[in-house]
């Protein structure tokens, strides 16, 4: 059973979380990056770039990651909540997961704890790629809770 962590992170909260969790597991890890990086200025990133992508459902190009996904049977996908759901580079990633037959667990974090976010994430993921089995991971939980949860995934 081989697992892969895939994550997107803009201000590195998700990156730090993934790194802490992965001290326990040492899974292969890949970071999703938008081919044209988002602005480092919050207002530009949030209210111009990310907002426009979400409103217009633009799937931004992401950097080639040279991963053979068929080697893995579980992908643990981590991301921040952007505009009540996942950032659009995650939409691109999900839409491009064509040859993958395993499961994808969704792990989100955000500034506020609105339970609707995880519902949006799962609904939107299934709409984008109905061929993938998406599973609910955790939302805004601690490193230890993630480690425990991941150990219990079968
Ligand atoms: C473009 C953008 C949109 C965001 N939208 C939301 C939101 O809708 N709800 C929320 O609670 N937090 C929102 N946030 C806050 C992030 O989800 C939160 O800070 C997260 O921990 C950032 O993760 P990162 O450091 O890995 O990028 C947003 C942040 C950005 C940059």
C-alpha cells in the first residue's frame, strides 16, 4: 500500500502542517504550483486572482510534477480553503487525474471553521472528476489528529 501526499499552499500553513505530519510517515510528497505564481500580495491574490478564477471557473495551468500516480493507491490531498472551497489549482489537479484508480482523501484548513467548507470541497471535487473516489479527511485539525487519522486509514 503506497501513499502520496499532494498539497497546495500559498502562505505555507498547509506546507508546514504537511511537513509536521510527514515526519511521522515519510511518504512521497509533491507540491502543486500554479505555472504563473499568484501574487505575494494578499489583496491581489485573494480579491483579484483567486476570486476571478473561482467566479469564472478558470482552471489555471499547474507545473508538471512527473509523478506516476499509478504507483499509489491513496493520495492525501491537502489545501487551504479559498473562497469557501479549494483553490483552483486543486481543481486543475483533480481534473487531470485520469489514470489514477485509487482513493483521494481531502484535508482542508482555513481561517474560519465553517463546516460548510468541507461539504463544498467534496461536492465540487466529485463534480470535477466523477471517476475518482473522494473521501473526507480532516478539516482544521491538529498535527496529532492528522497523524492518528492517517494511521487509521485502511
Ligand atoms: C485567496 C484566499 C482565499 C481565502 N478564502 C478563505 C475563506 O473563504 N474562508 C476562510 O476561512 N479562510 C480563507 N482564507 C484563509 C486561508 O484558508 C488560511 O489562511 C489557510 O490556512 C492558508 O493556508 P496556506 O498558508 O497553506 O496558503 C483564504 C486565503 C486566501 C489567500
